[in-house]
C-alpha cells in the first residue's frame, strides 16, 4: 500500500478540496532568516503544504520563499492561524489581512483559531500596529496584560464555554466561529477550522458548522500523545486532524522522542530517519503531520513517507504515555486556564 499524498478537506457547499498529506511547519526560533531558507528548501524538495500562523512572526520570510521558488500560488496549500487577542469577531479579518499582506498572497487555504481561549487586546489601534516578531513583549503584540505582570488578560466572553465555565465565567466561541465562517465568502480563506480544541469545545461549535463546516482541528500528536479519542471523534464528523510537533518536544528531564530506543530501532529496521518514521506513522493513521527542520537532508526525508507494517505501527502506538502526560506543549499554567479538558 502506498500512503496517500493528499487527504480530502471539507469546505463550504458540501464540497472538498485536496490537502497534501504532509505539511511543512514554520513555527520555532532560530537565526534571523532561518524560515526563508528552510521554507525555500522545503518547496524545492516538493512540499506544497505550508503551516503558518500570525504568532510565528515569519510571514514575510514565508512569502519571500514562495516568490523565490517560482511555484504558482495555486499549487500551494497555506494555513494560517489568529492568536487569541484577535478572537473578538470584529478583529478577525484584521489579523488575516496582516498575514496576507506580509506573505504577499491574496488568500489562504485554511484559517484556524489558534487556541480555544481569547485574550483582550490593548485597543484596535494596538492591533493594527502590532509587532508579531518572536521575543517581543505581549504589549508590543497588542495584548492587554495585567498591571505589573506579563500575564495576558483573558477575554472570557469570547473564550469557549468549556474553559470559561471551569473558571466560573461565561463564554461562547460561537460568535467568533460565525465571524470566521463569514470570511470564507470574502475569498480571503477557502476553509476554516480550529486548533487545540478538545472534543467538548468542538461540540460547542458543531451545531453552527453546517453550510461552512469545521474543516480541521490542529493538535499536538505523536506516539507519546496519540490523541486516539479526539482523532476518532474528528473522523466521525469529517474533520481532518493536522498534527503539530509530530516529533514531540523535549521533556523536563531532557528525554526526546527522536532518541527513544524503540523509535530508533524501528527507523533503522525500515531504513528511515526517525523523523521520516514518525511522519509515516501519522499519515498512515489518516492525519497530516507538520514536521519542521532546518536541515536539507531531514526536510527531504520527512516528506518521503512510506507504509509501516502493522507490527511497527503497534510498537509506536505502545509508546503512549497515559493520561495525556506525553503532551509537550501547553499554556495552561502560563495563561491560568484549563486547556485540553473534556
């Protein structure tokens, strides 16, 4: 069996579009200019799916790589996401417009809500002049912070009901979702979806996702955190799962999935790099991995997914760390909210 090169993605009118089954992630630090060089390498190696976000602060570099590659915009699938301080319905289009302008494109293929929590912006003017570069303060990004701290002020009104209720507040993501849907008719995005939403948070929106469906839920997924229940629920409702951090981050004790003995053994058995193995596992499960690398050889191998035997899939499945303890990215403590709870 050859692994699929594309998956169907639900869009308005009961139709689907094709999304490449392996994407290139643009999140992460590095030396100035790293993203342009890495993205250009990825495009030259055959990637046609770029995963971006306002908060990554690299839209200009992504756009420069696209232009230098000479690849027509129509051959690319581009995702972007709005950060929580743009979550109020009246601010969504502003965030999308900024990303489009910085990338130098007329539309994205998929717009995602980056998190199910909302922040309060300092002001509309602050959003219009926000600096989204890495390592600048929240205030420079236009995020309102609590006096004397660097903690973002939560906008409970536009936070999901699940998170708001747990904090003794009232919230609903429905108005934000409906504003996202309206952006499809502007032609600035072909589809809309969410990221880091739990099952209950997806359920909050599903009744309002008929004519313009929820196309995608992007979440952290890898063998330490396979997210089986959530993925099964998404598939049941025709929602594609894209997977960030498919190689997992580093644990507090320094352990990494890429150096796991089982992963290394299986990669060697299959004549693969460890990243290639983990990307193959993800695609074989019907999900879209969004691996990132700055090394040309790894960028190339991460795209070359191949079928794994049932035994190898089970061996990787067995690496799950129970009760969600395999998660390596969470802002629950920093933001003072309960993320990833059903």
